[in-house]
């Protein structure tokens, strides 16, 4: 990295600290047209080789978003669980319009407000946003949100990745099974689940829904996120494979898929999400397999 790139990184990181700095991002794809995304602030990750004012989505989650751009169709139903600022919800809302529906869950109050802002900026009206944590019980509990350091790691237990101060707040919890029954939801095509290590609790409260609808799952697998909960990321993936008969895939740079074999360790790297597909639905993703 040369001096210009180092300077650009410092400036962009400083810009990302501004609470409001509207900018137009785009998700590049292997197709001719990129996807425009209006955002309320600068993200800290960017490709410094393309210059200070390049606003192409880069780094974490881009592979998965490119897959969703290919996979999602109008009329689909998407669940975004642990949405942070709602980038998955925005992409999904665009792709499944006008007849599809997104259900978005984010318990952190400031992130919830930011999601609503991003939906407004992108003129998306097919997303239901719920300020609650999906878990294994219906009620309230403590939720630990960062006030400094890494801001993406709010969780039901203090994160080991926060690198800063945490604050405990009270949040509403609900089982996915309870929510789906109460809302009268009749199908779910795909769910993104990123709940910072509480995935096992989520699965306890979502078992009936997963068995009934057999949705595709995008799951984060990072050992340091799972450690406070007393299990490894490999155990999470193995549970989904064994209990629900799912097959795992990993994403390449353009969002295409290849089979993933569960391994022993899962470090915190930018390709930490994996696609779980019910064995009975593997034909659904055949068009999106990477060509060897």
C-alpha cells in the first residue's frame, strides 16, 4: 500500500465516523448493470486501489449480496435477522419488488432507526422492520450494544470482538415460530441469520418454521462469536446439517457457489457466511454454481 492509499484509508475511516453523510453506493455484479444503493453514512471498508471517492460496496457481505442479486425474484419472502443497518434488506427489497416481502429484525434502537432511514432513502416500502431479538423464548432480556469500537457486534452476551465499551439494554425477544404463527406467514424462501453467536438459541425458537418452510439460510460462522456461548462455529453448521438435512455452500467473489465441507476452525474473515440449502432444494441453486 503506497502513501496515497494509506492517506485515503485514514480519510475514509474518519468519514465513516460522521453520523450522517449521505452517499450513493453501488453493488457491482458480473452483469452489465450495477445496483444503486443510497446510504446515510460512509462505510469504513473500501477498495483503496480505486481511489478515495470510489463508493463501490467492498469487503464484508459483498459475495452474499451478489448471490442474492442473482437468486431473488419478485414475490419471494426474505427474513433478515440481525440486520444492523439493513444492507441485506435494501438489496432484497429491490429484487423481490413489487410482490415480495422482507421481514427485518434488529433490536438495537439506533440501528433500527438507521434501517428505517435507509429504506426511505431507497424508496422501499415492502419491508417490515421489527425492533426485537429472535431467540428461544418470548419475553425480554439483556442485550449488549457497543458504544465504541466495533459497532456491528451487539449480542445477547458481551462480544469478544467489540474492542470497546459495551452497554446493556433491555430488549424484547421472540421465537421465530411464535412470530410466524402470529403474522400468518405462509412461506419463507431465504433467511439471513447473523446474531453474533446466539444462532443456537435462534434455532431452538425457529425449529418448527425451518422444518415447515425449509428456507435457504445464510449463516455466519465465526469461532470468536460463538465462544461466549460455549460452542464452536463448526458445531453450529453440523447441527443444521444433521437436524435439518441441509447442504452447505460457500460464496466466491461474484456470488457463485461451491460445496463447503465443514472444517474445524472458522476465523473472523470477510467470507464468514455460508449458504445452507435443504437437500430437497439443491436444484434451486444449481444455476448459481461456480463453473470449474
